[in-house]
């Protein structure tokens, strides 16, 4: 009888030990999972993994973008709230007698979707039409140089700080009514528009690349290849070529970021046209139209 009890006790002890072992394993797995999730969240906040966000995460005044043509390029805009986005595109001719222009696509959700002033590329769209079934990404401001350089692709972040959401929305709405000049892929594109709305910074050197990180990447890649060619003599082989080119590419991107450039100034949106020479151009057009006809 005593031997039976000892055997039972041994079995119970073995079961208890096994139970405690399994419980400790589950605790370790749970702690590791929580730690991994926390690390992913921190990396996401730092923008190391992705700038992708959900619709309920974006806030009024955010600079958002989405990819087009299978990630070939990204299109940028300023989120106003209420599923409305202001963004910059090439100009379209007015399609109605009122002088107000609308994009050709009809939107069932937002009646004013596609609104733009005549001869202006600044458009008011609903979020759905802006995304075109794409995902939402949030452009990051005030990142550290290490985070900026870790981004392989340009047009996702800047070291420059953002202004308040109220200032951002004010600039976007003002430009919706007054325009943002002529669209230019390298010097005045949708990313340039969104970055100006966020920072109020204007580049004074009109001959160089604009604020756009995408444009800097496109120009920086061949530039890096050319500048790194002398370095390949010191580091021969494919690895040396790749290392030198990647290093020069990162340097060229970083040097064109508006957060580190020295040729940028803060310009109020009301004074933007004067600083860019738009007022002079429009005044000349007005004078030409008002000039009296000469009778021959």
C-alpha cells in the first residue's frame, strides 16, 4: 500500500513538474512575443520598417502619399480631414462655363472631388480618389540623419521639422485657391507642394533640384555612379563598386534634403507668388490683355 502511494506521489510530482515546465515555456514565448511586438512598434514609429498607416491613423495636416504604377513613383498630398486631400498635379483646362475645373472622373462620395481653380494644378479630392485603391503612407518629418540614410528610397522622410497642423492646412487651402505655379517633375512636383505646406520652406536656387526626395533619388543614382567611379580603383571588384556607389547615393540624397540645405528660407504662403515671380508673370499677362488695339 505504501509503495502504491509513493508511486502515485511520484506520478503527481512528475505531472506537476511537467505542468510547471509547460507553463514556463508559454510564459517565455508570451514574453518574447510581447517584446518582439514592442520592438516592431518602436521600429514602425521610427519608420525603419514602413511608413504605411491605416485610415484611422492619419490626422488633419498629415503629409500622406500612395504609390502608383506598381511602386514606380509616389503621389503626395495634404490630408485635411473628413476624407479630403489637397494635392498638386499637372494643370487641366476648365471643363465648364463657370471657369471652375473638375477632373473627368466622377466621384459618387464627394460632389466637389476633383475641384481646382482655372490654370491651377492644385486639386481637392476625396481620399478614395487620391489613393486609387492604393495603400496610405505617412511622410515623416524631423527624422534623425541615421533614419534618413537608412531609407533606401527617397520621398519618404526629411530631417526638417513640420509646422503645426493649422499652419499646414492654411497653406494647402490658400494654394487651392491661388495655385502653386507650373508643375515640374524635378523642381515643382506633388512632393514639393506637400513639403512646402508642411514646412513653409522655399529653395532659393531655382536651377537645382527642388524639395522632392523622389527627384533627388532619380538624379542621385546616376550622379552617385559617376562620382563613385574613382573610388572603385581603391576598392576593386563588385562589392567595392556597390559600396562606393551606395555611399555616394546616400550622400547625394542627404545633401539635397531641405533639413540640411543652406539655400532655403521660410516664406509665408501669401508671399509665395512674389518670391517665385508668379505675380510678375500674371501682371504682364494682364497688361498685355488690357493693352489698346492699334488701328492701322
